[in-house]
C-alpha cells in the first residue's frame, strides 16, 4: 500500500481538536508571539527556527518550578556544546511530585500508578502513597550516606518500587541508572561498573512467560565486580509470595485475574540471601530507616545529571549516556502534553522493561494529570491477548506497544475488538521498529476504527522521539504523523544535502535540551563526537533511515548503523561478540539483523520483523555442529539477554574488516538486503575484500 495515499485512516474530530493541549498551546503561543499558528506545521517551523522563544515558552506555559531563574535560554547553537537555561536551579522529582505552582504535594487521593505483573495482581498507588514511599526511601538513602552526585542503580523490573527508587534518588540529587533483571551478569557489569555506584537495589528474581528466574546468584556475580558499592538493598519479589502486592498499594476495583500466569511456586526461603549479599538491607528495612523523614528536594543546576542510560555502539563498552534534570524535564513536559495529549482521567501505558528508555519515557507521563500503568511480564503470556486484557482491566486510554507485538497479534489472528472491552482506549502508540502498513490496517480493522494510532521513532540518546504523533493531524497508512516540536529533523543524503520524499540519514540541525550532557568516562568528548557528529560535523546524525513525506510526515526504514534492536531492547554488537567469543571454539564473529525473508531491496525496504544472524569464525578443525550452536545461543542468552539469541548461527572463514580493523556489520547487512558489494562498501578500504564473497553468494540464495 502506498504510504502517501490521500485517504486517511483516522482524523481528529472537532471536539478532539478543541480539547487537545496542542490547540491551547498554539493559541497561547500565538498571542505571546504576536502571530497566528493556524496549522501544526507553522508551529513546528517556529519551534525549530526560534529555539530560544519556543523552549522558553514551554518553561513558562507548564510552570516549571525552580529555586533560581535562568539567565538565558540558550548560549549558542553549537553542537555539541550548547548550554541550556544557564543559572536555573530546580529538581526533576519536585516538579513531578509537587504542584508546580504552589509547591504543595499533589492530590494525595488521586491515582498515580496502576501496576500488575505475572507475580502480582492489579493494584493502584495514589500520589499520597507515592510521596510517602519516596520520602521514606530518600530518608533511608540519606542514612546510608547518599549525597548529590552519588550513583544509585537498580537491577529491577518494571514495578512501583523502581519508580520510587528513581524519584528518591533524583530528589537527593543522586544519579540513577537501571537494568532489567533479564540482563545477564556481564551485560549489567559492563553498564554499572562504568559509573561506580554507591548503592545497588536488586530483586531476588522475576517471573516471565510463566517461568520463574532466580537472580540471587547473578546479583552476587554483579556485586563481586562493583567494588564501589557500599550498600545493597534486596527487594523481595519472586520469593515474596505469589500474588503479593507492592508495599502500601491498594487493591484495584478492577480486580485481577492472574490465572494461567503462575509458574512453579518458589521453594527457597524468603530471608536467606546468598553469602555474596552479606550486609544487605531489605526494602522494608531501608524504608523503616527513613520512615517519617521530611522530604527535601536538592536544588541542582539545570544541567545536573539525572540518570544514565545505555546505548551500545559497535565497539567497546555500552555508551553511558548522561541526561540532565532540566533537559529531560522540559522534553517530557512537551512530549506528554502536546504530543501524547494526556489529560486528567487518562491511563497511559507502554510495554517496556527498565532496560529500555521507554521506561524513563513512561515515567515522564506523570508530569501530566494522567495515571500511568506499569506491567512486568511477557506480553505474550498466557497468550497474545495478554496486553489487550490488561487494557480492558485498567480502562487504559493510551496503549503503547512494539511494532513486533502488533504484527504478531495480526499473524496469530487475535481479534481485540471482538474479545475485549476497549471502549476506554483512545490511542495506540508503536515504537521499537518501523510499523508496517499492514499493521496500520489491522489495528483499524480488528482493534478499533476510531482509535488514534501513532507510530513514533527516537532514541535512547535523547530519551524521546524525533518523529511521532500529533493529535491535530490525520493518520496515513505506514506513516508517522509529524516531526515533533523543537526537533530540527531533516533527511540528508551522503553529501549533506536536505532531501524531501527521498530516503536519507536522519539528522538534527539544531540542539535539543535532552541531548546527552556527555558520556560517562569520556572526559574529552571524543566518543560523543564520534557517535553523532563524525559524518556531518556540527550536525547530529542519529543512525536511522528516514523519508520526509511531501505533507510533512515521515517514514522510518530502520537503523543505518549496527545496533541490534530486539523487541525494543537495544544492544551493541560488541556485547554479543564478547558473549560468543567466550567459548573457546569461537575466534571471531559478526552479527546483523535483516528483514525476515530478506534479499530485500536495500535500506528503503520496510519490514515489521527482523531476523538476527550470527556468523562465527571457529578454531581450525572445528565445525559448527548443532551442539555448538546451542552452546553459543545459551551463552548469549545468559550474558546478554534472551531477546538477543540469534535466529541463525552460520560458520564463515573470516570476518570482513576495514584496514583499521573495524567490523563491517552495516555493509554486510546491505549486501544481504540486495546491494552490490561496491555500493555497500569501499573495497579499497577493506583489509580482506575477498571475505565479502560469502555474503554475496548468501544474498543470491535469499532472492
């Protein structure tokens, strides 16, 4: 189906338009600026040509709470190096937990969070309960000596306790970081060791797909390689008792049906951590230390570090990306109000783990008057109706999922409109990979004909979307609605020319407040510059293929770099190589992800599903037997994540490399998708050009 066809799948009603936050903001900004914003594109153009005026208006319109005002919005437009809101002091957690105008705690009786998991029934937390838990945990952390700038990390799932730890840390001015418990020990160590944490929070295990996973020994392995840790806090979860709710949570009137979600009951005692956890506090003990503590929000500069996220490149350790209190605050105020259009009474959900930036994105929706929905477990257990059932039980109004899940539901014949009450559902968001036109059609046919479906694309690097939804615009099949406000997104060709209606590199030509402050452990900024500014100096190159459509929408065609995104969890190829090469038989490796059933048409070929292929070079005399394949897959599952187990493992004679020794993942991917070797790579730059012949022949078999 032509993604540029003129018949929209959905259009907002006049009532939708009038109710939208964006409509009110356009009127207010127009009066403020002495001009008229009649259409979204006029507002967007102003937002990227008058950065200081736009971001200053976001600060003013949403009433950012601060202890010191800013002196200027932006000191320069240079990238990297632009400084935002110099002089301002504030606190992210205070702006979330308190009324931004009065400074008083938010309505204590209003629902803030709904949460459920394969271990816990559906329950709710009010703002009063959240505030009290944050105060207790912050007090407990202060008693452990946690101060401004210290690192607090969480090896925890998407449960309310993780949210509380984050807000308590942010309130103290400490720096937070998280990893999902499905990550293997080495992947967690590679992340957390870089930032030298003082305190680790960890669950004892988790349940996924009806199976229990004890993580206590894994936590011991992690702690053994984090010498800076002074305190460990154990959060009983798997061994807390099946179906137990989070502390201080109240049962939801919606009830819970966990039938079919319970695996074998835990057999180990609750209060016996392994020896490597000596000195561990329990969650309850930490909260008791801080019970009754007065909440004090540390006032920090606008660019004080808030959290560290991780986005892997193709070499070395995962990039430890540092974002600021103020930059993330402004971006999330803008995105959750103007692009997600969240209002009082809404219930906002995105399926995510704590190892993906969408968790941080979801937390930011609490800046609105909507409640958020947290879920820990498999989206396909006990079947692919699980998330639709959750939507029914929670009266979800916005449902965020991966493109892969929508595609899987379509192929499995799931019929949400027939089987579930989705009357409250107003919008569906999709990210993680491009949403195929077929999935657009399926949503409007089988889910809801009047739902607002918005596909969105951004990155961990900025913890937001560059292109995505707009409540004032129509939805067209296969197309993202708009370039978002404040993001100067263009498609550039290899010569650095902006193109329309052609596939090019996604670039940002102007700075964004939520761009990284820096990478941890990159004191001179060399790795930062190499990651984003090496192709087009002074211009952010993100690593996605994009086409800007004539009407101002966008189509994303996947990654132009070598990061592997599996079901929304991104991991660098170097992490996979370390896992595979840990086996003595493996001497080298190369991994690519390509559209399923490929042979497929260059980067402009859109696909909803990707397959991951691992090519290995083995020691002389060793052949790739089935038993070795299984051991390679098992090692990647244990060290990286279950989502990054390769679909295929194949033996090759040598890995293609440049003269400088870099592995050629992207050129190999392009060859397997149909490109000629000369188009995919400069043969003169290769140390072993003959190594490409294997992939050329393999590509011919795929056509």
